[in-house]
C-alpha cells in the first residue's frame, strides 16, 4: 500500500538529515505506528508520504504510484491527514471544517450535509448539538473527533495521523484510542500514526517502527518489540511501559493493600 524506499530528507543541503535512508512498507489495512523521541524525524517522514514535504532522496510509492509523479492535490484526496495539534479552522463551524474536502471535490450541498452528519455520528458527536459550533466551543476530545471526521470525509483508504491523541487527558485519550482502533478495523483503513508514547504504540499498532535521529532502527509487532526487540534502543524504550505494567501487576497481586 505504502512503500518507502531509501528515503532521506535534509533541510540544510546535506549538512544534517531529518530522515536518513529509511526503508519501510505498510500493508493494506495495516496499523503502523512510528515511534520515537521528539525531533527524531517522525513528522517529516509522515509528511513525505502525502508530499507535504518533498524527499531529498529515495522514492515513496502509494498504491504503486510514485508520489512525486502524482498531482499532490489528487494524491492528498485519497489520504486522510490528522495534524499534530488538530489544526481546525477557527472561524469555521464544525460542519464547515468537516466538509472542506467534499466541497473542494464539488459535492452537492445536500451530499456534503449528509456526509457531515454521518461522520459526526461515526466519530461519536451529535450532529444536532455540534455541527454549528465553532472549534473554541468544543472540548479537546471533541475537537480531536472533528479532526478525525474531517480526515475521513472523502473516504480515504489511507490515514496519516500525527500524534492525534497527544493533547488529551488520559481518560479521553483511552476512549478515543479504542474507538479509533475499532473504526480502523471496520473501515479497513491503512494507518500510519506518529507518537512518542510507547504505551499508545503497544496498544494500537499491528506493527511498530522505531526511529532514532532520522534513522529507522527496527520494526516489530507489539509482542516482538516487548519480548524480542531487534535493537538495544528498542529494548530501552520498552523499559518504561514494561516497568509500569509490572508495578500495576504487583499492586493487583498484593490485593491493592499498598506495595
Ligand atoms: N521545515 C523544516 N525546516 C528545517 N528543519 C526542519 C523542518 N522540519 C523539521 N525540521 C528538523 O528535522 C528534524 C526532525 O523533525 P520532526 O520530523 O518534526 O521530528 P518529530 O516529529 O519526530 O518530533 C528536527 O531536527 C527538526 O528541527
Ligand atoms: Mg512531530
């Protein structure tokens, strides 16, 4: 579905590389999580898939077509994108935000309206209550749902998501994560999601790709990266969720009566 071949990106004529010689394939219907510390190149790699950033070297194929040879507007129609920090248009209503792409595609107004309501319900919002609100009249979780609805509007088969749940409180995040995972399975979406949260990666991913300083250090299923990491850096990253799980486990074993 997505095939990244020897892709590098430099913003300073080769003095440094934000992304360096990355090879990665994402299968149809796969949920791939790009995991790594802040600044390691996750967003840059993600944006090269829909050409918000042009690769300096290498090649990216989406559904067998070289993204650099496709009209970027056409390319982006088939790929939903959820921005880091949501990025809703503040002066537009929820309905207008969700309908941005359908309008660009010249859908009939009634088709836009129906699709907006369908998407709001799909992402857990009430059309009647929310469609005419402005983003500042929503909670963080609701804004994130609108961002999701907007990305899904033109029925993309691929979703690129940049830390979509990063700014939410833990309970809201947990709820939305689980709903989105269900949605991804129902719609059979191919997802590339960026996060620096190890637990989130473990809970959502079919496969985790770990990056460090622009380099892809390894990939594996959640079970593999926990039990049999292919690189010491991956093992080190997994220490935190592992320790937390052990602590929770030990509280449970002790019957919850202290440590
Ligand atoms: N438009 C840009 N111009 C110059 N440098 C950039 C640009 N975008 C990202 N970078 C640099 O590339 C590196 C990777 O950034 P980014 O992909 O945003 O990392 P991440 O998403 O993992 O936090 C960082 O050193 C960042 O400063
Ligand atoms: Mg980023």
